[in-house]
């Protein structure tokens, strides 16, 4: 993700003595003249206008302000000596910075109507200019009667998830917990199959730059392929809502978090390749499996064969089918021989061992 700077704006601070609103760079209150406190917190102005003055922008980029360790005067972050007393700022304390203050306020905020005298006041005012009453919103009165707690959809989802997890653990435990039973081989069966392949037209789809060079390209569409942090060829910038970050200078940096969606051609294509056109299969009910035979036509070939072996075993109470894919293991299951069957709590045959 790329952090993209849109510009810089003046922040604001509230005088603790007279509650006047001041722009962040001001060192003294424009209402009562009191100095800006060392621990004052900057906040967003009612309307944030991007700075155009180069000197002011450079000031915003200089890094967090530093308070002089001797006279506590506030100095630019790139200063070496205090502008008030000349003291060395090497051990000075830098203002906090990097806090996200909120979404960028490009548009002017609505004026505030005083609840006492109905005077209209600027959106960032703390006290009424007409009667001096506080413009802070009253906190809602606490309710003495407590309502019963309602289960939220998130709480319900968590509960269901917990039950599913417990059920899954129980299922795994019961499926792996087995008991030994003696079983006898009643019947055996086998199947062997070989696919027959030929060169055929195969339709597929994929990214244009990954399609085989001998393929016939059909229709293509410009499709989102991936999202990257930096701009690349054929990418589209997608940015989130601009927001203001405290630089510690009395200014805010307006930034956006951006990513880049990369688009490529996704195409349907046709390529000539080996494909299955038929198969030959042979089955049997003994311990001597063989592969089927077939005559191949010109430009045909055999594919990779498939084989499966099934053994029917019976106990005093039930009958089970045991499926394997190894012919060497299969020939051990002579009819009438006995084996140890490992059966789980659900009555399923898990494995078979020699007695």
C-alpha cells in the first residue's frame, strides 16, 4: 500500500484559559495572549484548506517541533538552537506526531446554533460569542433501568462457530477411536482401465502471456489480475478516503492510502494436445489382475492406467468393503483368511492389519 500525500493544512488548538480556537502554528492565543501550552493537543480545523505558501509547507515538512530544554519555547524540528534563548536543542523534547486526526475536512462545516441564545457560531467554537454559554454537546443522561442484553449477530456467529468447532473435535475423536474386530475375506474384485488418447482441439482459457505460443487465440477481456503496492504498467490507482495526520508542527499532512489494480488480457484459446477419446477396462473376481489389451489406431496412444482393488470382509455382526490401490498388497487377501479390522465409533472400517 502506498501512502500518497495530497498536501498540508493548518491544525488548531484550544486555549485552556479562554477556550479560544487558534491555528496550530500560533504560539500565543489570539483571544487572551496566553502562550501555547507545551502539552497542548492539536486537532482538525473546522475547514481544512490546503497550504500554498512554500515556506509554510516547508515548515510542515520540517519534522515535529522541539521544545527548548531551558526555556520551553517551541522551535521548528530542523532548528539547532532555540529562537528564544539560544540554547542548544539537542536534548529538547520533540512534540508527538503521526496520530490520525480524522477524515480530511475539505468542505466548510455547518455553523453551531447556541442552545441558550440561538446565536450562530463558527463550527469550531467552544463558547457562544453572544452569551458566553458553552457549546459543548451535553452528555446523554444515564438510564437507571438496565435493559436486558441482546445477543448481537456477531455474538450469535461466535456461538455457532464454537459449537461447530466442538462438534468437529468430537467427530475427529470418534472417527479416530477404533476397536479391533476379526474379519474373514469373503470376496475380492479388481478393476484396471487404460485411457486411449489422441491429438484433439482442447479449449481452455488463461492469461495471454501464459498461453502456449502455438495456441489459437479467441476472445480476450481486460481483467483484474492482481493488486500491488506500487504503480506498474497497465495499472489503475485506487485510493481510500483522504485523512489528516498530525505532523507535530501545528500542521497536518493530508494523505491517502492507495493501491494499484493491475489488468491483463484473459483469453479463451484452442490448442492441439493429447486428450482422452476412449478407454478400455477389464474387471475380475480373483487375485490375478491383468491389464486390458487394445489395438491403437494411427496417431493414438495409451494414457496412464488406473487400477482399484476391493476386498469384502465379514465379521460376526457386519460386512465391510476395503478398497486399496496396491496390487502387491491385494494378492495377500486370500479368500478365507482372517484379518484384524479397525472399526471406529461410527461403524466405519478405518484400516486392516495382519493378525
